[in-house]
């Protein structure tokens, strides 16, 4: 590898809006704020809601049920 072309990794503190704080190595360095993290994101907390928008699944089933009967 070429010398002196890679950025330095620095300890970086990340703070979420929910209050969670963690440190990681990053080229950013310092302290950074974020809006959402794995402690408050609905996918990771199990509060995710899957919504069938406008009956898309039923529309799909009706469309392909006609072809199967024909």
C-alpha cells in the first residue's frame, strides 16, 4: 500500500436523539449527533408495523388467479 494516503482513524462519539451514546473509530473524529440509532429504530426494537397499502397483496392475487383459471 502507498504510504501517507489513508485517513487517520480517530475515536468518535455518536449521540442519538433518544439519549443513546456510543464510541467508535471513524475518520470523522470528535462528537456527532444522529436522529435515530439501533436502540430507538422500529426495526430493531420490534415495533415495526407492516402495512398492506391499498390492498396490494389482494390485487396481486386477483390478477394472477384469473390467469390460473383460464
